């Protein structure tokens, strides 16, 4: 066992029995490097990363390679999900040096943390066009011993250039205007795959932030609105018909290695599934005729509740971060099927139907280069509609649908007997914040109280376990990670912004102003502890956080939404709820950092583009005043309409008595009617609607007059 056995990160614990003398990131490692004049080998990954597992098995479990590492380096292992700030800093360098990034990330540092060489995966010996890890270690150790001062000068120069480049880019603003969104849609259209959906070539990522932006843009009456909606809806349809979506158990894998969404790397991440639940719910509002959208939403939530939920007590739950790609050391083994396995599970007749429904063939559609002896295996997909298959089989659609449901249930039960992939059982504030928003929105739209209650229970978990006592600059602050009963790592911008946005969705689903007030409190901390007072925008880390060689500021979305864009969106929405021009101006300055990059980086700006829509669109508001049980019919009617830029405010006499009225409710308290609804433009309202029919009429007029 090495020092990682004492860590709470599941990823770090995976390496606790390596022969490598691993250190966690911390003073002990850096002191050793300084005292012994050794370079640092920094390895960054995450627990469900397929290539991280490959490099671990090939190199970190190899005694001879471990000996090279231990003799010549101080070896530090970092979980990128536990420390996204460290990951961001050194990914910036890795991408600058190599032109690409990814995990595992392998970076060589001086004892004062400055990088001088980097890469991602290295095979143990020369292969895949990459140098062997053993040879690389020997070369770098030799260079360090013979040319240390030159390497240190080079590292200092590289670090200075990274700082200069980062500050220059983070200070580059473009004035916000409505045309920025038009330009973004045009740029996305230029890289859109009209056949298979998505943007660019393989590998393809779900990029839910881009889809949410396109749907929101599509709600506006603009020349490109229809095409924007079509791009989003088609992309979602193609994704959920392929192997990216688990056709038996629900849930989405992280990305597809091919253009057609067929073959994923099988790991399932909470952040993807949380965000896709929300964007699919919005797509259902836009295209209610797409029957698979609600089906997939409910199946994905069921997957999270069944396999990813940490039940604390009746009032608190949280959701684990990820599920692995590998089981029994083989990628995708849990999820793949041969025709023989179908026949054994279902019998010949139903196996033939299953093969048609799930596109299973004798030859298979999945090849594992690491296990070439495993053949004839299939990823399940749903490329052909039930009606087409029913016609081919000469049976009724309803009969086939019922049979498919039984087949799926049987295959799911058979699959449950297999050895499942491992699960990363850490809880991240940020990713749970995303899920709070997804569950709240799905609960609101589908009138599913359990989804809303689970969102509330997740918020309660964070409030009790990750929203803790005093730090230097704020009375309360968030922690980033919870595992083994401990909260660890100061909250980062993603924690505050994702949770803040999720709480707004939870307010819209419940009318409980306490959620909106907590979101406001989080944004005040963002302003005090994360805002760049010299330039603009928001840093990823707090003023209280550990000082790294650079203080990162995330403008571009990566696998998760950019912290800067998320904070800008949060400020844009809260600025309207609380009538605060300073918040709106600060949000505009932050969003303008992304506006300057629309032409060259549009596919990674979806979150900021959503903020820009909120900041540049016409202000519209809907306020509904009444007790929750009386309001419900109005809320259900409102939930049928997709109004992404609308400020929705709900309250009751009890809420106003407890929290005071928001500005939008001033002078608009409940009248002689049990419920009064106001539809407004820039706080100038129509005649109050005091019946559901009046509300429906005004809502229809609003949608018809959209601009």
C-alpha cells in the first residue's frame, strides 16, 4: 500500500496498491522534490477513464517501470474530478505543447510546480506512434540530471507565457449584441452533421449546452430559428438511437468514438445524464410528437435512482459521480450481446425479434483492440422504428411494442446477473447541482412529484453536508466533494454556479423562495470570491483556494459547462429576479469574453451563449400568485409551453409573509381570486388573469407574438 490508501477519492484508491510510490497533491510531495532535487511526475485521470485503466495496468502495475519512477521522480496522482483546478492548469499546458488533451494526462514538473514536458497516454514500449513510457522516463531523468538549470529556465519561460496568454485571452471582450447569437447559430450550422446530428467529426460528445442554446434560440422568431431547433432535435434523436444510450438500462455514455453515435467508451457520467435529462425535457416541450424523448428521460432518471443514488435518510439523497466502462477488466463487457446470448436469454423466436429491434448481427458491431479474441459482440441500438419492424413482421404496432417491453425487461434481468462495472462513489456538489436542475425541470414538465422531491432531497443533502462554516471571506461556503462521510476541497466556481442554477429551476418547480434566496447567496459569494476585479469574468477558484501557477478562468465548455459562462447565466437570471443592474452588468462582462471567440470556438461556448440570450433578449415575465394547490393547474398549463427566456415567478401569501415579495410581485399580491396570473413585458403586465381560461388565452397570445 502507498499513501493513496488514506485518500477519499475512489480514483486515488484504485492506485493504492501500485508498486509506484505515489503521493497525493500536497506539501509532502513538493518538499521531497525540493530536498532531493527530483523532478515531479504528475499523473491526472479519473476513475471511469478507459485509457487511464489501460496505462495503469500496463505501466503503474509494472514493477520495472515503477522502479524507474520511484528512483528518478516524485510521483503525484491527482483525481481531475476532485481537483478540477489542477487539471485545468496543466491541461492548458498539455494542449499548448501537444495540440491536444485528454486523460490520463502525464506532466513533468520542476519542484516549484512549473511544467516542462507533457503528454497523455503513453504505452509501456514504443507503440501507437507514441514513445514508450520506460524510454520517456529514462530520457527525461537523464535530461534533468545533465541540464537541470536549462530545464528550469525553460519551465519558467513556458509558465510566464501561459500566464500571459491566459490573461490576454481572459481580458478580450466583445460588446454584447443580439447578432452574436445569430453568428453562433451560423457557425454551428457550418460544422453540423446533417446525417447523424452533432457537430464536427468523431469522436462526438453530447454537448448538451450547445443543444440547450439551439433550442432557446429556436424559440425566437428569427430566420435561423427553425434550423436551430432542427439541429438540436435531430442530434438528440440520433444520439438516443445509437449505442451512446443504454437501450436496456437507461443512461448515456460520455461520448461516441464514431460519427454515428454507435460505439461509446461506455462510462456513464452524472454530469452528462443530468444535463441531457434537462435538454431532452425541453426538446419534449418543443417536439411533443417525439415519443422516445419522454421514454428516455424517465429511463435515465430511473437508472440514476436505481444505480447512482446515495440514500442518507428520508430527507437527504445524493448521486454518485460515475460508472466505469470496464467490468472484469474488459471494456463494455457488461453491455454487449452476441446472437447466441440473445437466444439463450429469450428463446429463438423472441431472439429474432430482439435482433431486429436492437440491430444485433452474427458478425457483431464492436471490436475491442485490446481483446481481439472477443468477437461477434454487439452494442444494442434502436435505428429502426417500431412501425417499420412491425410492418416487416406483419404484426400490429401495439403488439410489437408490448413484446419489445417484455424482451427488454427479460434482457435487463439477465444482464443484472453479470458482474457490473465499478462505480465512483464520490459526491460532487457541482454535478449534483446540475441534476437538481434536471430533476426539477422534468418534474415540472411531466407533473412528476417524485422527481421534484428528489431534487429537493439532493439540495437538502448539499445544504447539510457541503454548505459549511466560516472561511476567510464568507460566513458560509461550499465544499466540492463528499466521500466516506467527509467533505473535502473548497468549493470551486462550478459548484456555486451549477448549484445556483439548479436552485432556480427548483424554485420554478416549487414556488419556494428559500431556494431562490440560497441561489442569491451563492452568487454573492461568487462576486466576492471569484470575480476578476482587474479585468472581467470569473476565476475557477476562490480567493481562499490554494495558489497554483496560474489562476484558471474557464471560458470554454469542456466535458462540463464552463464556470465563467455558468456564472454569467446565473447572474443574468438572478439580476432580473432581484432587479439588480450591477449583477446584470457583471454577467454581461463575463459573457462578452466568450462572444469574442464565436467564430473560432463556437462548439465550446454553449453555456455562455445561453447567458447571452438571457442578456440580450426582450425581458418577459410570468408571475402566478396563489396557494400551491390552487396554482397547480396554472403551473401545469405553463409547463406545456417552452419559454426558456421567460422569468417565471411563483408565490403565495405564506411565501410573501416569510420572505417578502420579489419586485415582480410588488402590487401584484393575490386578489379576490384564489389565483392571479400576470403576463408581462419588462414588468409591464397585461390585465391580470383570474381564471385558467384567461391565462390560456394570454399565454397563447404571448407565444403567437414572440419575437
